[in-house]
């Protein structure tokens, strides 16, 4: 509900860019879909640039034209969602998790 209010507020102010920081965090899948559909519609129908931060790669692939992926504050992918290699994205995080587990075990 708060996400939709924030989107409506941005539209009322005739924003040229909407920055949505984790707009679907803590939402159930249906509510997340509604929010992302709304943001996509705003972008496509109203021509407003929408920038979202997401941790859900599947939503980024489904809804975003461009993906910028960060790893330890460095950009390691910046390009089209259609050319995005999910395995390449997942691999660094598996490596980081493995390192953290090994450090805790030591």
C-alpha cells in the first residue's frame, strides 16, 4: 500500500524520474507483481524514467530493460537484461557466501 502511495505522489508531482528503492521488499508475490506492473506501465505509457533497486534477479530480468549489477560496490555488469547471464551473476555471490562460511568456521 505504501509503495502505491509513493508512486502516486511522484506522479502528482509530475516527476521525470522515479527512484524506487526496493519497491517490492517484504511484499507477497501478487503485490510485488502489481507494483512492478505499475512501474513498467508508468515507464512505457507516460515516458517516465524508472530506476529500481532490486535483490530479486528474476524480477529485474522480467521487468527491466537495463541491469546494473554490483558486487562489493563495484559494477560487474551493466547492460541489457536480454544479454544478462544469470549464471555469471549468481557465481560471485556463491563465492562470497563460501568465503564467509569458511571464515566463520576458522
